[in-house]
C-alpha cells in the first residue's frame, strides 16, 4: 500500500487510484490552501503534483470555479 505525501498537512492523495477522484480532491485542496495560506502556498502544493496530474487538477478547478 502506497502512503500519501502531504504539504503542510494537506494530502496529495497519492494513494487514490481513481484519477478523477484524485484530481477533484487535489483541486479542492488547492482552493483550501489558497484560502488558508495564500496563492504562493497553493503554487507550492500544485508543484508537488506530478506533471501528468496537473492538467486534470486544472480541469477540476475550472469546474469548481464555474468556468466550464
């Protein structure tokens, strides 16, 4: 079983196998990190996400923000 990494206590959800659920969770955490710690911290969190997962997170953020 893979253990998940975290950023200042915020999970990166590495242990979630469902890609859509993983991206949604990460997107919600991006929003929470931004609210709690600011945009610089959100960027640091986002940069810990593997490159192949970052686009999925962006897509989820667009949905959360009502941009699509």
